[in-house]
C-alpha cells in the first residue's frame, strides 16, 4: 500500500498550499433577515451559516435560570454538505457533540449575567463540509453574536492544525483530516490571550504537540484580525446608512 | 424590518412600531385603503426575485432562490438504485423540504416547523404531477439500474411565500442538473466513471447530459382579505391575514395546481380568477428570470 504524500518534497500540500498557509476566508454579516444576528463564514470549501436569536423569552419554563441567560446551540449539516448524501443530518452523536462544544465555548465568552431569565439561541447550519467545520461554526457564531449585539468578553476564534509527513499543517481540509494523523482544534479569546477550546485526537509526542498547538493559535489570531476587519466594515456601513 | 429613518422624530418612530405590534390588522388596513403595503409595494406586485444556479459545488444540480428576504437553497444528488417491479424503466425523485431553526424565530430545535411537512407534500405533488421530469429519462439499464434523484431544499430565511420560493429553487436546480457519467463494471454494478479514457469499460451514458424539462411549473401565493388580493405575502402579512390561495401554472399557462386550505375569508370564483390572472403575469416574470440565470451559466 503506497503512502499518500500529503506534503510534497517541494513543500506543497494536496491543494497547493504551504504547510503554514490557511485556506481563503470569507465572511458576511446579516444574511438571515429574520434572525437577530446572522453570519456566513467560509474557510476554503467549508461553508457555514450561523443565526442567533436572542436574548428572548425562555421557551421552556423549567429551564429558566434566575441570575443569567440560558445559551442553547444546535449544529446540523445539510444533506448535501458532504460527498455522499447524509441520511441523518442531526441528532446523531457527532452533531450532538459538536453542538455541546460550540455551546460551551460561546457560553464562556458571553456575559450571561447581564441578561438574566432570558434565552440566547445559536443555530449553526453547515452547507458545505470540507474539514474544519467545528472551527468554521465557532467563527460564524462569533460573528452572528456580534451582529446581534450580544455583550461578550471577547470574540472567539478557532482553527485546526495537524501533523502529517513530519510537518505541522495549518487548517486541514477533509482529505488531510481523514488521513489518520492528529487533528488539534483550538479556540481562543485573542485579546485576552486565553484558550477556551482545545481538542485533539490520535497520538502525538508532547513537544511536537506544542508546535502544532502554537501553529493553530497563530491561525486563530489571523482569523481574529480578519473578523475584526469584517466587523469594522459592517459598522461603517451601518453608520453610513444612518447618515452619520 | 426597515432601516431606521435617519431624519424622523424618534417619538413618532416608536409610536408607529408600537402600533404595528399592538394592532397589526389596523396597521395593514390603513395601508390597504391606499392600495399599498407597508413595504411600498402595490397590491399585485411580488417582491424582487433572484436565482443563482450552482450554489452547492458538490451537488449534481443546485440553485439558490430569493424572493424578497425568503431564501431557499435546493440541491440534487443522484444515486443509482434498482427500479421497482411495476416500473422497471423509470427512475425516481425524492423531494424533501427542511426548515432548520436558523430560518425563523418560531422554529424550535428538535421540533419540526408546522409549515415544513405541508410545503414538502405540496412540492412533491406539484413537481411529480406537473410532468416537468419524464421519469423514463432517469433510467439506466431497464429493470436493473435507474437514477434516484434526491432533491433537498433548505429554507435559510423564512419571510413568507415559502412554497413559491421552494418551487422556484427546485425548478432552477433541475434546470442546472447534470446527470453524471457511469459505466457498468465486471460485477454488473454501476460505478461512477472517473473520466474519459481512464477505464476501458463501456460507459452506459456517453457524457454528462442535462435533463430535458417538460413544461415548467411556476407559482404565486396570494392572500385574500375582505375584498383585497395581496400577491406574494411577507411572513408578517401571512400571520395576520390567514386566507391564502396558491396557484401553480406551467409555462404554457395551463393550471397545474390550485390550493386554498380554508381560512376565514370565503372567496367568490371571481377572486380566484383574479388570483389566476396575477399568477399568469408572475409566470412571465419568473420565466424571464430563470432564462436569464440559465443563459448566464452557459456563458462560462
């Protein structure tokens, strides 16, 4: 069985990127008119739409919390998002796990004590999946929360990194992700320089892990810069429309 | 929701918004007296419609349709299956309509929206009975293999006229559909051909081809209120005035489907005739938009 080369001898990956290069990012705010806040986030071929509804009245009275807001999150993939058509796009274990991860990540940065007895819903829908859906969802959720005007400690950005052919690689796509090597997903609060999400699978020596995690954090900071630019541009547009 | 009025007095703005929330019916009736609607449309006009083909790169055919703010994403994936005994040389189409929680504040996760299965059934009935797709075209090897086309429509923003937008997206996705090339391998199974000349297997169909569409159905939903007919309602209008009539006509102006699911207003046949006339006009607009979208794609 021949070993697939994920990094060619010239240092190019399967899609022509360098090992430390991220895929092309594209973000748009305010795409869902009915939502309080919404955003579309694309990382290469992975395309995710996030919508935030809230703060609004708690739908299930038994879950009402008296001193802070209830945060709910649902992650679902479209039937056509992956190569083969998926039979059960939500309710399966992976979707439930990712919903939980996104909820806990965003809950850490939302100032929930400012909105007691209310509910904030974050819904994420994956339209195209090509690796890094978890990270794209967190980035999209951050933009959607900012669009909804929900107070947060800092934005949360997330990026993944891996280690194949003895090279740390930033922002894995689906082929690299399913190669069987380690996959480290990091979520940080960039201004506060704190890590809120860290997930890894497969085996990795600790010193190489530090390298790979450092690379992922660099990726997160680059995404944070991009997100700030997008938010700034959006605010300028709002100012312009108000005639200021 | 409209953009804030830059020069308006803040107190009048708040009053109008409050009046709109507290007495929605009176708010709308004040506008109807002037034969206009809150978003400045005349009663018979539909919102701006756009179609973008090929929105999903990984699907065999896809389209994104927007009517005003209502956004629908349709994608078709083809799979090979064995045809049933009764129809050995016919393929099959499975139509599914989803309303994920992102589309509207009233959709709760875990509980499907009330409108979703209704629109799904309506779509399924309309598309299959309109004769747009000849199922015999989807056959590969008679009795052994045929195409199953899975059409999934996702509502990304629900702002009224869901059925119209969904039908438009479905029709656009079918006009963008390209049937992939397959060949028969040694086990007698159908496999996707990677490309030309790579294998010496005989391809079952020579090249990617488009599906021949028969008469294409287009629809318009109208709301009846007292003696006014409002075309293409927004979700706010739909929630206040509950009687709506959906008319589906095909490109030769033949009636494909008529749907009036009850409602407080009882309609004279003259009202239905008026709805059909409005739909006829709308069909002309939609045909033009669809043809422009298709020819835009062909230029590439």
